[in-house]
C-alpha cells in the first residue's frame, strides 16, 4: 500500500515538475504534410471511432518504470472533436486524462481512465491534462 502511494506521488511530481518547464511535444500534422502516425508511446486523439481516421492530435509521452512526462495542453487552436483516443500511461500510475471542451481546462470534460484505447463522444476538446493521485 505504501509503495503504491509512493509511486503515485512520484508520478504526480514527475508530471507537475516536468510540465512546468518544457514546451509540449505535440502535433496535428507532419512537418512535410504527411499523415501523423500514433506510436506506442504517444497519447493520440483520432477523428474516427476505434482509433481510425486521421490523428487529430498527438503527444509524445515519455513513460519510465517510475514516472512519465505528459505535457499539459493549455489551449488547442482550433478546438478539435475526436471520436477515440489511445492512452500510453500505465494503469499502475493511477492517472486519468482530462479533456476539457474549452481552453485553460475550463468547461465540460471527458475523462480517459486506464491505458490503451478509449472511445469518445465527439465532444469538443480545447485543453488536455493528466490527473494523478
């Protein structure tokens, strides 16, 4: 029980400490105009259900045995409307990803809990943040 609490605390500190000083490594299209692929280590939002269609947004999440780095996205411009997602954060970290419909983590939210694939409602997404603990 104590080791789980310690892991959650380290994970939360890792997220908070690293996101404050680094710019997000995220993209919606390749620099050469090619389609973006969702790699195993990426958090991705897709235009279609069941992780199909175009990758609308991709965040390179650095996951290690003891923590991860998931940059917060304060404002998406333009706001996107994904139908599915892929979350690489292991369940053992006890985290969810919050998708708010407005920038600056405001408005209504959808939650993605657990790692792996998730279906979404197609509601607007204006900001993204992990929430651990």
